[in-house]
C-alpha cells in the first residue's frame, strides 16, 4: 500500500511538472506579446522594453521556466500582469466559491443521476426507462452555456424563483449547481442503471425475492447499497469534468470562482493567472484520481492496490 | 488596454485654458444636487489595480479619478481643462517652464496634508522603470526623463519643489499638450508613506486625495467606495457610497437594472438588447447618448504590395459603404471621413473625404494595374460585431474585385499581426480602435500614424511613415502660446488632410456612447457620458430619492 502510494505520488508530481512545462511552452509560443498588453498603446518602445526587463520576459525560455519552477516550489505563482496582485492571493480568494459550487454540483448530479438510474433499472425496458435514458443523453450532450442560460431565463427571469446570477446565499447556488449537475447526472444515470441491473441479477437478490421480501426492501436494502458504491467511486474522476465546466458556468452566472478568473485571464493574456489556474486544476484532477483509486479497494474488496 | 477620453464641446480646450490662472472649481456644483445615498454599478470583469501609475483600462480609469487627484482636471462632463490640486499655474513665454501653485489644506485619505514633495515623488515614481507604468512615456518632455527611464537617475531633474506649495516643471521642448498630461491619471498624486507601506500591493490599498476612499475590496466580488468627508472641494461628492459589483454579464446587469436592483450597468447596453431597449420609451428615457473620441478604421499596410500603391488605398476608401456598416451596429455610430473624430479640436469640418463610389474605385484599381482586382487578407477581432463588420467590408471590396479573406482572431493575435511588418495587409480596427488618451489632436497621430508607431510591436498598423509630417507634428506641438491655438488646430488639420491624401486608413465610423441609468439617478446628462469619466462622473452625480 505504502509503496503504491509513493509510486503514485511520484507519478502525480511528474504529471504536474509535465502540465506546467506544456502550458508554459504553449503560452510562450503564443503570438501575443504580454508586455504589449500590459503597456497599452501609448507606451513608448523604451517603456515596453523596461517592462519586459522588469518582468524577466527578455530572458530565454529555459531561464524563464526555471525561474517559474523555483518560485513555484516555494508556493509563489507570481504576480498577475494586469491586476498586479499575487496569483496565489487571487486564486485563494476565489477557491471557496468554486469548491462550494463543486459540492452543490455533486449533490445535484448524485441526487438526479442516481434517482434516474435507479428508476430506469427497476423499470427496465419500459417507456419510463427509455424516456429517462433519452433525457440523460440530452443532459450529457447539451452545452453547459445553453443549459445555464435556459435555467437562468426560466427560473430567474421569468419565474423569479432564484436571483439572476451572483453569489452569497443558497438561492444563488441552486441554478449554477444544477447546470453543472445536469451534465454529470446524465453519466451517473447511465452508470447507475447498468450497475443496478447487474446487482438485480445477482443470486442474493434472487434469494431475497424468493424469501418473499417486499420489492421496496429488496431494492433499497439489498440492491441499492451494492449498486451505488462503484458509482460513488467515480466522483474523484468527475473533478476533471468540473474543472472544464466551471469556466463556462461561472462566467454565465457571475460566480466568483477560479473558472471566471481563468476566463478573464485568457481574454487578457494574463499568463501568470492562466498558469496558476491550470496548475491548481491539474492538481485537483490528479488528487481526485488518486483519491478515487485509494478509496476503490475499500468500496470493493476485489480491487487490490499494487 | 482600451483607453478613451472622449469628447463633447470645447473645440480648442487647451487654448482657452492656457491663459486662465485660477480655479473655477466652485462653480461646477449642481445646485439641485441632493446629498447622500448609495448607488450600485456592475461590471463583468475584475477591476485591475487602482494604482494611478498603472491602471490603464476604461474600467479603472474613472474609479482612480475618484480616489486620486492631479494638478489639472476637466470640468465635469466636458473636455475643458481646469486646475484641480493646483490653485493656479504659470507658463513661461518660451513654453518650456510650467509653475504650479498648490491648494492649501488638501489632505490624503490618511489625514496627512499633500504638498509639492508629493507631486514630485509621484512623478519620479511613475517614470521609474521599476514601477512598470504603461504611461511613463507621457512624461517624455520633462527634463531628466531619459535618465530616469534608463535607470540612471531616481529623480526627474526637471521637477523642482520651490516651496511646499509650489512645484516647477522644466521641459526639454515646448509641449502644447503638457497641461493635459498633468490631468491624466498617471500624474495623479500619491503619498510616499502609503506606497512604501504596501509596495506592489498599493493598487489594492489606494490612498489618495480624491472625493471617495476605498472602504472594501472583496476580490472578484465587490469594491465599495465611501465618501471622503474631508474632500478639499466642499460640496462634493454627493453620494455617500458607491458599490461596484463584479462578475456580472452585461445581459444580467440589464435585467437587474430593469428590476431596479442596480443603477448603472458599467459595461453598457448589450448589443443584442440595444434595439429592444431603444424601442421601449420607458427604457429609452433612461439612456443618455454622447460622443466619444473614437474612430473605427481599416488599416492598409503601405509597405505591402498592392497597398504600397496609393491608388489602391484610395480605391478601398471609395469602396466601403459606411452607412451599411453602421446599420450592422444598430446605428450606434456616425460615418467618419478622417482620422480625427468630429468633436476633437483640429477636426476639419470642410473636408469631405472619399465618396462611396464603386465605379470610381474600380477605375482607380485599373489605373493601379489591377483591373481584375487581387486577393488579400482582412484581419479582424473575433468578438461580435467585428466579424460581421469585416464581412460587410469584404462584400464591399468584392464589388470592386478585391477578394479579401477574413482572418478573425483573438484581440492579442490581431494586435500582434498588426505590429509585424509582414503580418497583416488589412486590419479592421474594431474592438482595438484608437480612443484618445486626452482631447488633443496630437494624440491621434504619434502612435498610430507617425513613424514612432511604425515599429515592430507598434500600433501604426498601416506602417505609414512620413518624415515630413513627423516634423510638422513636432512643430504644431511646440505652439504653446494660447493666442495661437487656432493656428495650431489648423496645423493639425493640414497634417490629417495630407494623411487622407495618402490614405493609409479607410476611416469607417465614430462610435457613439450610450449609458443607461436607473430612474433615481440625477444630474446633468453630460455627467453620464462624461468624456473623461467612463461610464459616469462619480463625483458629481447624485440620487433623487434621499432627504
């Protein structure tokens, strides 16, 4: 177990290093000159060169990357080119909002996805099953900005049940969580359905039925706990999908998380922020996968970590 | 970096003001204004730094103006210069020495009195390369600037503290724009002790002499300004509090405005909703329209064939149907025929420009040796409505045989292509177009049409460099004498007329500004389309539902 963990940690670090190198290189190769962005139009060539020097952007790629890495080791992600604040401060101030949104989204997708999957499995082959599976397919394929705008229009603008964007109360959380959750719910519904169908075919379920247990008791007491475990273990892997989704969803709902920060930074070519958010996201994904793998054997003893 | 500074009246603002010696601040207060109350303004993007030496986008520009003051300012809602922290000033006959007398009793938000030492410190700071100020170059005419910019000196030798309330500027050349330079944010006065205390984070903890002080800044969510009770200009500001809510899409902001939750959507009316708003009399009544010192244009790279031929460039000027392009943006602009916008001093009202004349354009192309036209590329920024405008121009060009393929790219990539001599044959400037830093005709020349901008990474995307005009521009800017202001304006008109003859640009339109406000907001309309304070003049507006 410990050897496995150690190996996985080293792998994770290598992945993060690779991500940082690739992102840094891509941003370096971008035809846009960040110094020009900072300096604006009225700057004289001398001002531009001064800024370039101050930021160390006149150095060769390898030197720049090395400087970045050495600072990174001490937890310093540099300063934003445009906002001039420390990237760490910007990310830390926005992380709670993104985490809250993630919790809300996980609740939504589990609640919606698992119920849909459960009902579909129990009603397997019926019209209900087919309708639910089509719905899950739509949920998976609908672009999040469309879902978000649709929910915003119906429930905030038309019905006024929820505020139109913003942050602060639980009511603000509902629509963005739902938008994020609908995508995941589609996946969970499908996984839950097949997992449940598998379980319902097992001998112990047949035995329970033969004993004359009520249908509800069989489904909720015997089948569900076993069917749900492998599905739950997927949450860690979900983090990757979340990290992609928050950029869109946070922008649509004006949610002050790191996705919104990333989106603004991309538009303004604010490289230190783009790097910072990418690394934090990559870290979250790596961590999520690691946790999913560690948890797996506890949920299903047939899996062994080696 | 979008910058602005727009327009209104004031033809030769500079000229009128040069002779003026004393402040006229007291007469600018609206007698109907009510005191107190709070307003809410929304923005989509985070507010970048509030450090006056660094902030240079249209969002933080006017916020900084409310937190800090400079020696000069503009009368609210106009482009008329007035003295601000300076009580009076004198200009030497040779136009090379400016002496400012400071107001007594002006206090920073930390309670300390502002003196001439602070003025000098602020200018030394903004020109110091370590500050990384995008505006350092504006101070290039001050003696000793080159040494400071090169890192050889820490202090500008041309700025002298005569006594605590007198500061003297010596310039290396007569500079007709110098009073404007003393009004831009980069020259605003900061207290040394606070800058040193916060270091690089001063922009998050701004301390100035302005009408408002920063009360709260929750990153990514809101900024709150609170009335500065000790403001030197008695009677201002009218509002007790301004809350800027961040991260709100313009469309969401409009919906909230309609519900009465906010007072001004800082990013304006979303284009998709513009016609709907203007068609509703109740909403339209709350929209204020004004001019801007902005021109949208197509650049043609004068160093690339076939645009190295002036006849081809003139043909393009005649081929574009400007009225139709303006329709695409719902009529939010007026057609342009020269680089300067109509409300800028030096605008040539007599000049008629190139007519829209397809037949003549074709004839010119034939004369240039391209009777069947040619293939080329038109670069444009990829956000709406710019690709649609580029398509309209593409169709117009096709009508005279020019087959332009559209390169629709992110802003930074278009800017990069424009700054590369072999990068882009034609660029539609939309979304990146020039908006003047201050209301003076010289501001539309140097970086975008002069030789200084025709360098790799520069903003002169037509790579037009006319040494003769550069000399004439320098000559015009040395006319500091207020009595000769009209003459200076004519000198600039002549420069732009000559540019149009060479046609490195096809000017297309001058954008208008539309600011929407809640029904409770009061104050003259021009405060809501203030040429200097965008979106609105925070210090002078008020709300009607207090007291």
